[in-house]
């Protein structure tokens, strides 16, 4: 192999552990267990809410993803994106093998929480804190989140009231939640 | 009703994993961890104390029949594949023999699939380096077969597909390789694996270079510089600069070539990789010859050759020497060309390198003496010696 290819094709080095350079040591058993406890629920939620995988199957997929991580821990630079990528691919694969028999309900789909947003809301200590967080927002975001979480409106109802498409309403909700989390965090630091 | 009571509960509950599964996970983590410990020393010792011809028998050794040892065998395959591909293949064959014979109950099925797929992927890699492309592709098929039932192993599958794409490039099946690299990129980026994503980009650019689309290749490489800088992968950054240098040489843009080769050399020096520095400098020497600056080129190539000899890389030094012979021929210095060709013959003989290489070099020296040699003759001999790495039994066929 000539010089050019030798350098181009150093791909072989990444196949087995060149990335170990990026992690000085392998996580020990306890660290693995922390990973399992910390991510199992998120992975299951993604499979269920984003891909509509049945609950029990979603748990199996999440378990398999976490088990498969064990042999790749030295190779994974960023854990969360790796796990999320793996569960998304696993869920799609699940549906390739088990073609849908139940038609999806568009309205139900829209009402399902975005898994990323789910975590954000979780991080707010309680519902009062959520109200406090709302106070940090601009008027539009406050209005959107109030409709969603204080008035109990569905995404479709919010879209109708704002005169926008449901998909866009869903995006706005997620965006406002992220903003609430950021601003509320900043407020906390200042206090 | 107070505001507080009006709050819509956001009740998704914290899902508790099945204790049996947690126990399986913990037990697997513990087992894999224990197997990693000491595996490197075991594999190194067994390979060192066992004659090469008897390596297949090592498949029966209990201490190799686990994930940790197989990972170490995999590292041995990769580390030897460039230097001694036949040894690499022998180790890869040992790896597949061990992996395939592990009992179904030894690991969770997902882990077992990963272990087997890695072993077969390594075997494909070694076969690719030996130019046995159909067999390499069959090995990748085996790896993918192991992974196919598990949707959770998309990342593993993309790694195998990346190896397949590279093999397809070697086999000149460029379109298939290109399509596969696109699929791999998607999967790698989905998993946040920016490094392998970048590697796919480099492979795509290399593909363009191989197809003779040097301008497109250079653009593609240049587009990757930012990404390599962003993920702070100095080694890949050096590769990209080096490859831009090569594409620029092909385009006759020697200023850009020199600039990028300079950068590659600087980074590789900082990384403490003297042999890669020498290889980048070899490209610079060829560039001088290419643009007709023979004196500078020959002097530069001599200094590169010394680096290879310093590391006892006689064959690589000899190949570099053939660039010097070629430069002498280009400037019509036949006597110097002949003398240098004989010197390479002596070095190869002293180092007891492949007798067929010595025959080819002897033929070249005599052809130069008889004024029958051209640059094409040198290139033919150089190609033959390179191919001996893959086909040590190949016979030299004279061209002049």
C-alpha cells in the first residue's frame, strides 16, 4: 500500500480502540450500573413515545442497547447521543420486523411528549417551581406553556388558539420549555 | 380552584427496570471487566511462545476463549495488518475460530453477536490487505449475518460496513463503496460518533482521488478540515493535510501541496510519529522530482531514506531508493541510477528480504546498465515489490 493510501486507510486503527485514547480508563462495574439506572427510563420512553414501540418490547430494546454498550464503552465518546442513537435505530428495526397493524392516531401522536422535553420538565423540582419558571419567560412562551400545563390544552387546541399548525405548536412548546429551564437555572444561580 | 390544583400532572413515572435484567447487566459488566484484565499479557505471551504455524491450535486454549482475549487478538490483527498481513490473517482466523466456538450461554445473545461480528470483520480486514477481496467480502457478510437480528447493533453494523466500503474501494467497486459510506455516515452521526463520521468523509474524498477526480477530492478534504479541528483529532487532521498535499501534487499546485505537507509534518512531529513524518516527507521529495527540481528532490529523498533505514525498514527504504533511481533516470544520470539500484540490491540481500524482490531489483540494475530501463521500468519493479507484501510467491515478469 503506497504512502497516500497508508495514511488514508489508517481507518483500521479506529476499528479497535484508537478511541481508547480519549478515555483514560474503562468505567468500573459500578459506573456501568449507574449508566443503566440513569438511562434505562429515558431509552424506554424514547422507544414508546417517539416510535410507539409497545411497552414490554421497549424495555427489551432499552436493555439490549445498554448491554451492547458494555463492549463498546471504551469506544463511545459521548454516552447519551450514542445510547439515544442506538435506541432510535433499534426501534426502527423493531418496526421493520413487526409491521404496524394499528393505524397511528395523529392527535394522540401530537399529544405525546417529546422525550427531550420530558427530561426538562423532570428537572424542575416541582410544579410550583414550574410556575416560577414561567415568570421568567417572555409573554408568548408564558402563554403557550400556561395553556399547555395550567389549562391542560392539547397541542391541537393550542395550535387552533394561536392560529398555527400543530407541528409548529409542538415545536414552540419544546422551545419554551428549554428556555424556561435555562432562565430558571440562571435565576437560581443569582439567588 | 387554586392555580396549583389546576396544574396538569405530567405523569410519566420513573420506569423501574426488571431486577432480573439489572442482574444480568451487572453480571455481564463484571464478567467483561474481569476478562479484560490480564488479557493483553496472555495474548502477547501465547503468540510469542507459539510457532506461527501452530497458531490455529491456540483456539483450544481456555485462556483465549473469552471476550477480553478476543479483543486483544483483534488489536493484534489491526496492529500487524500493515506490516505482516499474513500473520494478521492467521490471528484473525484464530479469532473467528474462538468466537464461533463460544457456547451460546457464555454471554447474552447481543454480546455474543458483537464478539463474533468483530472477529469476522477483522478477518475481512486482513484478507483485504492481502488483496483477497472476494474472501474479505464474504467475511464481512458473516459479520453482518451475526448482527442482523439485533436492531440495537446498528453502530456495530456500520463499522463492518465501513470496512466493507474500504474493501470495495480496493476492489475498484467505487460506486458501491460510495453508497455504503453514505449509509455509514448517517448511522455514525446518529450515534454521535463524530470521529468515524469524519473517517467516512476522508474515505469518500480518497475515493474521488482514486477515481482521478483530484480537484473534487481536494475540495472534499478541505471541507473536512474544520470538522477535524472541531473534534480535535490531530491524527486525522494530519492525514487530511497530507492527502490534500497529494491531491494538490496531482493538480500541479505545488505551493498548496508544500503548505499542506508542511502542516501534516508539523502535526505528526508533535504527535511523535517519525515514520508518518518520513512518509509525508517522501511525498514532498516526489513533488520536487515531479516539478523537475531533481537535485532538491534527490537530496530530500536521501534524507527520508535515512529515516527508514534508521528504523530498520529496509524494504521501505528500498522503495524510497527507487524514487531516487527514477529521479536519476529523469535527469539522464544513468551511472548514478545504476549504482544506486545496485546499492538497494545489496541492502535487500543483507536484510535477507524476499528473493523475488532481489531478482526484480537485479533485473532493474542490469536494464539500466544496458540502457534499456525507463521510468516505467522502475515503476513496474516498485509495484512488484509492493505487491509481494500481499502475494509473497508472485513471480517477477520483466517488461523491457
